């Protein structure tokens, strides 16, 4: 089952805007290493990492984990 929607949160980061943008846009598979309590995994379904139009699946826990 898939669920489509929008999820927003505020997270304090200790990195420059340039580094954050580069990791988030070009290497999103590293996000789960940075905050494993929030993002458990990132999988590329179509396209290439860092390219516009790529389809990426984010595995995360919304709220409290079990």
C-alpha cells in the first residue's frame, strides 16, 4: 500500500547550507546515516542519484516508533 502526501518537520542541522543542499540533492541515501532515528532508509526506484526526475522512496517513522 502506498500513501502520497506531504510531511514537514523542523530539524536543527550543524552544517552549512551548501553542504546540506549537496547531501540532500545529490546524496540523499546518506541522510539515513545522518539521522537514523528519523529516516531509516532511502531507495532509488528510477533515474540516478542527484538527477531531476528521479523517483526516490523514503523509509521513515512518522511519530513514535514501535
